[in-house]
C-alpha cells in the first residue's frame, strides 16, 4: 500500500500519532507523495512497523529493496 493511501485511511487522531511517531511534517509528507523526497531506509522501516506491515519497504523504497534482493 502506498504511504499516501495508508495515511489517508487513518482517522485524524491516528494520523496525528503516526506522523508524530515518524517526526514528519505535513509538508514533508506532501513532498514524499509528489516524489520530491524519499524516506531514509530507517524511516521506511519505521513506517513498515507503525503501519503493521500495510506499507512495505518495497512500497516506500523499492530502489533499496531491489539492491538487497539482487545481492
């Protein structure tokens, strides 16, 4: 699931807790959504953990996952 879709399906309180736990601003989330920025690998792992696996590493950082799988 895309991060944007996951965040949108959360209720307002859960969305606030999720973003706070990630220490991301709404502006940064917007930049992630538009492809302007990418999450660090550590943040991508945290997203996977906080979303209960709904958002995978492949969803957030396919470039890194492909490198690891190729090795």
